[in-house]
C-alpha cells in the first residue's frame, strides 16, 4: 500500500469526521469518552475484530473511560487508504453500537 500525499490526505480527511492529523502527517487519531470503563473495553474488542478482518492494526490508548485510536500504516511510514478505510469502519461502529454510550 502506497503512502498518501499531503493533498490526498487533506481530501481524505474531508470524508471522515473528527479525525485529527498529527503534525508529521504520518498519523491520525480520534478520541472518545465512554460512559464506563467496561464500555471502553468493549469498544476495543469490537475495533480489534474489525482491524483483524482488515489486516490493519491501530494503536490504542485507554485511560479509564477515555479511548484514543491512532492510525498509521507502518509498512508505508505514513497514512494510506487502509487508515481511512479503518477510520470509516470505526466511525460506523460508533454510530451503530456505541453512540448512546458516549
């Protein structure tokens, strides 16, 4: 998978909501605060299943009820379409299963 250009990243970010590009443009992230620690852990499990199916694995940072997901394609040393596909899937998961628990 090929690393996206700055212009391609800018355009792709317009297709997803709330994901933030990090200054080096190699990562993007999004954060949520769930209603409980248990819900945050359920979210990790669900994202892990999606990521495994996509063969693309995010970084997680969990602090009690807060959850931050950080995406990058390490093999490409930056963002690729895989990151945006996974971000879209995570957003769909939030909308369908977790929106009432944030």
